[in-house]
């Protein structure tokens, strides 16, 4: 997963060239889809945790975690669309 975040940083900074990505564009797409799926699962678990938490001291954490996981998921979706992936290949909530 570390390579994925390195690749995403290269693309986000506008330094993308085919030879910058070990294994090329298709490998990056597969890794991006894996990252989106993981972010979707994290968001789902954060929502579940938020719905179950009862301790007042943990409510703020649950809200922060839910918001952060949603933002990460949306960020990766945005990058996937910028990279040319379609809705059919992207997992949804």
C-alpha cells in the first residue's frame, strides 16, 4: 500500500509520467481501486462505530473519524475520476 501513496503523491504534484510508475498505469489503477475499497470499508466501519458509541467522551472521536474517513474516500474517488476510471469500476458505499 505504501507504493500506492507514493504514486498518488507523484500524480497529485503533476509529476506523472508513465515511467514514474513501476508497472505502469494499469498497476496504478488496480492499486487505486484497492485503496478506494479500503477507504470505503473504513468509512463504513466509522459510520457503524458512530452509530454504536454511547460514551460521551468518545462521541467527538467518532465524529472526527467518520468525517476523516468520508473525506479520504471522496478524495480517492476524485483522483480515480481524474485518472480516467469510470463509475462501473469504482466500489460504492
